[in-house]
């Protein structure tokens, strides 16, 4: 008799607390049906625990790495998804996505044709807190950037269930030790590690993405992605125009870096060029590995005409601005202090029209490094006339 009642409880809702109907699948944030983009998006945001992650064959014609992931759904944040596990695909310019290195993450995925795809580069590392919530540690680039310039969200003290810490020293690709900085009071430095003291709960983290980059991608709000891009360009011009600085007024370390970089290009010393650049290069409005850059773009951008003119006299301007850190690795982001863009004029014969090559350079704690190289002459970039 007892056995029959137990079986019955599995099928009749409400008889016992452990019946299937008691499982709560409601997200923290319901959809705003008054928003055009929200009605149409298929976004699901959740805190997950990694079950499986593996590399897949690269898609033909794609420069992105292709990956498969399976996660256990621990906390539903936005969107409706009833299963306890989820499978998704991810794509990344830098190889293995950073979110795969953490046990628990807050992921943003969208469904297309019955499959879930990771919203590129959108995630947070999250950790359990003593009050049984989820939170991420402080990261400076969460606040005050272009998309979130009007946000009032600030970091707060978080008591994590277990210590959340990061190394203050790492080795670069050449085996050279790099020191990483973590601002106080957000982190407490103990020996060779930085212990997280401040952070944000997942509710605030979601709002930063929702009101920022995901609105720009037209997943929220009522504007199209094109309208959002136009608006952000206007805001960028209004908020912080670049600072133009003559070469002779740049600091000694920058002038030394630029001399080494231009010399490596003029002399064709690729090995020296590699040492001055990040492992990935922003080119033609996308990021590629340094190997892909040399294979597909280097010779086309740095042809004989440009290398013969690459002197300090051909520089149109130096601009200092906030670094575009969206695609930079996390350990590089935390050490970026400024970005410098160099525009080198290039004369095309026979029509004498001017085109440009733009070098994007970021300054980290260990010195300057080349981050991007845009050429509007290159076939890959569509031959866009700059002037």
C-alpha cells in the first residue's frame, strides 16, 4: 500500500512536496513584452556548472574557433528554459573561450533553429556567496564604459562562500614574468595573490549586460542594431573626443616602442614584430591570431610603398583614447592603462588619393604592445576610402 502511494505521488501534482510540479523554472527577470526586441529575442541567461567542453572542427571560411559545451542549469536569470542541462555552441577568435576555464559561469545564449549559441564574449565568472546567492568579483571594465556610461551600478562588498583570488604574477608566452595589478580596496593583496573583496550579485551583472551590450545588439529596447550603432557613435564623439599628441611630446617609452615597431616593419624583421604585438591582432574590424595576420594580411598592408614611407614624417596623428578591450584576454584587460592610435597616411599612385593605415597600440603595466592594424587599402577590408 505504501509503495502504491509513493508511485502515485510522482504522477499526481500537489500530493507531496517532492512532486515534479514543485520545481521552479521561473527566471529572476521576466520578459518585458512591451519591448519589441524582447518579444523577438530567444535569449536565455543562466548560472551554470560545466559538465563538458570540447573543441569542434572549425567551420569552413571562419576565423573563429568552434566549441561544444554542456552545462547544468543552477540558476535561471532571464528567459524560459525548463530542462536541467543545456547544450550550446560557442565561437571565439582567441581559441578556447575564457568562460570554459571556470567551473561556474553566468552565460548568455540565444536559440536559433533549435540550437543554442553563446552570445559572443558575454559571460561572467560567478561564485557562491555566504548568503546563498551568486556573485562575480570586481572588474573595472564593468562600469562606466560607453554602453554603461549612465549606469548607477557600483561594486559592493561581497562575502564569498570560499576565497576568490587571482595570481598577481604570470608568465607570458616567452616565459617572462609579468606582474598584474589589482586595485584596492576591491582586492586585498596577500603574497602573490589578490583576494576579491568587492563584486556584484548576478542581478546587477545582468542589468549591466541588458542595458549595455545586449541593447546595442538589439536584444533589448526598441531600436534596431543599426540604430544602436549610430547612437553609440554619436555618444562616443560627444563623451570623450580623442586627444591628439605630436610624436615629440609622447613619453620616451612610447617613442622607443614606435621606433622599434616601425623599424621591424621597414626591415622585414617579423620576429621582432611578433615580440611587440599581442597574440591576436584586430584587423579589418575582426580579431585574428598573429599567425593568421602574417599569413593573410601582413604583406598586403605592409607593401613596399608603405614601408618606404614609414617614417615619423608620414604620421598624420597620434590619438589617446580608452582602449577597446572587448576582445582582449582578461589578464591583458586588467593591465591596460591607455590606448594610442597612430594614423599613417599613404599615397596611392597614379590617382594620388590618400588612404590610411591605423595602428592601435595599448599600454599595459609591462609596456606598449600592438593591438590592431587596420588598412583600408587591403582587399580583405573592402577598400574603404578613408579621406
